[in-house]
C-alpha cells in the first residue's frame, strides 16, 4: 500500500534542506546546470505541504540530463522515467511513493520551467490564494489519502488557474 498523502504545516527547515541539496547537486553537475530553483509547496513560506523538497534544474538541452543519471545516483537520486512528461527528466531521493526530494530537470526557461516559477511566485505574493491552495490540498489529502496520482490530478485545475492569472497580471504590468 502507498504511503498516505499527508499535508503538514510549513517547516522553516525546508528552505535549508533545499539549499543543502541544491549545493550538492550543483557541485556534482558543475557548469552543465544553468540554474536551480526551489519549487513546489515547500518553497512557499507559510504553505503546508507533503514534506518533500521539490526543486528543478535548468539545462541547455534536455538530453544533457542523460549524463546526470550515474552522478546523481552517487548522492542517492534514482532516475524515474515518465513517458507522460516528455519535456521533463525526474529524479527521486528516497523510497518509491515516499521520496524525500524530487529533482525535476527542464530545459532552462522553457514553458514548463516558467510555469513552475510563475506558480511559486504567485503563491508567495498572494496570501489569500496561498491559503486557498493550502485548504484545497488538505481536503484532497483526506479524499485521496492512499491515491497520490488522484491527489495530484485533482490539484491541476487550481494550479492551471493560478498560472493563467499570473500570466495575465504579468501581461497587464508590461
């Protein structure tokens, strides 16, 4: 049985965990990595989350990530192929369905990269939306306690809506 979906209150240690892990990854991969960003709920001050540090690495070409499989394995990351996400490479640290860190690799400044930044930054800037998202996550975690895929899929319309609002606000300020 899968580990249950559990949303915990924000933990200030998440930012430090991200910094430590990002430093290890960047030292390991060197100049092949263009940028690294803390994403997901653990990157938003005050937002409850599943206690998994999500972060993303930007590369010139997604194929560069193939060279990262062996080096990342030396620090505990396992490559997990997801055919449904052809523009992402994904590495998990920790057990299946109970990872502690998720490393997403995208082409730097790609649409996927930019959407993650837009969503994170919008939640950071809008406490009302951050609270709505927190309540949604808690509700969905109860409803889909043992179904992580359904939990993730059920959040998608909210996330998409926030990204569209963020894009519209950005267009309006330019």
